């Protein structure tokens, strides 16, 4: 009985050592800089599209729509060629937070599950990543709207 307890402790120590060896270490400062640069580049591209569309004579709202459409299209194309996941791996949240990251979140499952067919593959799996984001985004918006409405009624806002 005592021997098995010592063996278990030894196995636990070996396992903890193994986990420390295989767990990647991250440099938070470097990750933040990479995210800032990646997100900044995406935003600069978006601003270039907005400026170009405005110079072509489009009003602000139409230029914004074209900018969103182009950024989503480029993101989906880069996802299809397996380039956007590499950008995400390097840039982290800087590539996941903008609209391009959302487009990647919708396109990636569709590409991954296309072999399972149109209905059970793409149709069922396309929102596996983006679905919760949509759901909780709508719920959070509703909840904050209720808080704002109650605050208006009480006179806080």
C-alpha cells in the first residue's frame, strides 16, 4: 500500500515535469505588440479603402459598406488559401477582433466541413465558431438596452 502511494507521487512529479516541458511559454509584451501591429495594418487597409471610396465620390455610408464588404471578401479568400490562419497565429487578437476575424470564423468551418456535404457539412457547421458570438452579442445588446431603458425611466441617464 505504501509503495503504491510513493509510485503515484513519483508519477505525479514526472507528469508535472512533462507538462512544464511541453507547455509553451508566452511573452505577453511581444504578443501585445504583434496584436497591435496586425490590427493596425488591417485598420489601415480599411481606412485606405474608405478614403479611396470617398475620393471616388461615394457618400460616407456607402463607402463604409464597400469597405466592410471588401475586408470580408479578402478575409474569406485568405482563409480559403490557408493564409489568414497564419496571420492569426502570428497576430493573435489583432487579427481576430476586426470584421476580418469574424469572416474567418464563419468561413473556416465551412471550408473544413465541405467534404461532409452541403447540408450536413457546410449548412450545419458554418456557425460553429461564429454562432455563439452572434448569440451572445445579440443577448448582451438586448440586456444593455434594457439596463439603459430602466436607467432612463429612473432618471440615471
